[in-house]
């Protein structure tokens, strides 16, 4: 499929769909030397349709992973055995790079298998702490070969579904998955808008352990409000997913830590998530965030410190926003 032609409607590669409904290929007997002829017919004949047992989106996903496109996934088998949240074509509606939001991609879903329910419905959305996703973006080049645009992690910031604009989704892309370097948006140079470039998107939901998660389990997990989660779960979400929280730890918490303790901090640029995790551990006086759940005085004190940290962060957000 040409990358310059917007894809609309059901996929032409859907199982059982005749790509050329007005034509039938008649193959003569083997002793007939005449060339095959193309004869017009009123309707496709079922017996000439090739049986397709694997939906195209699943086949494309398996091929994408199996071909090494997802080269930095250490256990690709995990992704073959877990259904993706979405695996099909999308149109690039818009993309941007902003100081706080980072690199974002606004996409229109063009899934070949019609769905009445938005595939991202039920997942957590937030500007800085949306559901974590494993994402592959690719497109075909002029020779028909697949070219990776982005292979890495992202977070879900927004989704919408309406009769006018269809199903849309916005992803915030992590710097580490950008093929051409962290300074360049992976969609740079692509046409946007109603005639935007059509690319392929495959993404899996990730659990708190950074492992692929079944879509239904991921949707159920996000039905619990943040304030009802345990301190362990809250700190995992904030440290791993919330870019603003990570930067707040760097600029407003770390400078006030004891000088000796601050020496234990890793370099922020190496891993903002690990940096924030270490700041939380030092601030709350624990060796591991799992100590938050201990039914001891130390565990109680640690939870109080964590709640204090959350209040300070919320106050800072209200002041800056």
C-alpha cells in the first residue's frame, strides 16, 4: 500500500474479501496453451477465494515481531502470545514536541476489522501518567519494504470517538524508542491532517512490571481510582510514568536531601524513572518501595512521608499550571 494514499474504510486485506470484486481469473486446462483470461463476472465466486485463517492485523503483528523489527524486546515470545491493544493502520493527524509534554503523536485509527468500541477505551489516560504501552510504528518505503519509525515505550494521553472524526488516540513517545535519535520526532517529514500519511501501528499494554498485559486485564486494572491504590502502586506509577513528577524530584526534592544521601542518586539523564524511584526511597527512608506495605512503624512512617510527598507535588502542579 502506498504510504502517500490515505487508507479509508475496511481493510482490503480482510479475510474473505475479494480485492477485485468485478474480475475473475479463469485458468485453462494444462494442455491448453492459451494465456489466462480475465473475465468480468457479476459477483465473486466463493470457490476461487483463497482461505485466510489469520486476521491481517495479527499476521502483520507476528511478522513485525518475528522479523526483528522490535529488535530491543528481549523476549519477543511474550508479545506473540499476548494480543495487542491495536495492530493496524492509522493516519497521522498531527504530531508535536513540547517542553513539558515531550513528543506526542495524534493518530486516527483505520482498523480493517470494524469495531463498535474504541480499542483504548478503559485504559488510563493522563497528560503525564497515562497507561504504559509498547509501541511499534512503521511504514512501507518505495520498494515495499517495511521501515521502522519508532520502537519503544509510550504512554496514552487521550483518546476519542465521534461520528465526525472517527476513532482517535494521542500517544506520548519516550525518547528511547526513536530510531533517528532522541532530538528528532519519529514522524518528522510525514504529511498530517485529513490527507495525512498512513502508517502501521502496533501497541501492547504494559503492566507495572513492564510486561505485556492482556487487553481485558489492562482495562479492568484501570478502573480503580488512583487514590484507592496502595502506596507501592502509586509510587510505581508516578516514578515510571509521570514525566512531571520525575522533573519535580530532580528540581525540587533532590536539592533538599542530605548531602551524603544525594551522592547515591544516579544520573537523571540515564533513567529519569530510576532517578525518581531513588529520590522517593531516600525521602521516605526505605531501601525498597515494597516497605510501604509493611505493617510496622517503619512502614507507617514511610507511607506518611509518601502521602506528604504527593501533597507537595499536587500543590506544585496547581501552582505551575
